[in-house]
């Protein structure tokens, strides 16, 4: 978005498109070596996380085009800054 001057919706869509091959390769690799077994051991956490992800994707898809970039960009900045603060404070 900042580097190429694209609007936030285009940048988000392209980010998902670019991430897809990486996720598919990772999924294939983790499936082969049994790394997903940890998900079964933490089933409650896995289900809550998956439900939140699905709900967020559905809500985001429904709200796409509802809010202008002038609202989305500052909101994204706040979310990213909050993530940085949480990451820096993590022990």
C-alpha cells in the first residue's frame, strides 16, 4: 500500500493472493511430517482460533466497500501499533 500507492482494499487482496502459495507449501510440508498433531493436542484453542478467523473473514468480506480508505488506514495503523506494543512487551 505504501510502497506502490495502492488503495487499502487492493493491497489487502494482493497480500492474500501473494500469501496463498506460501500457505499451500507450508500446509503440504506440515502435513507430511506430522506437525499438525499439536493442533489435536490443543483442540479447544484450535477451534476458538479457527472460529475467530472464519468470523473475521466473513465480517471483513461483508464490510468490504462499506468503509472508505480514510477510515480503514488509521484503523489498520492502530491495530498494527497495538500488535507491536504487545510483541515488545511479551516476555
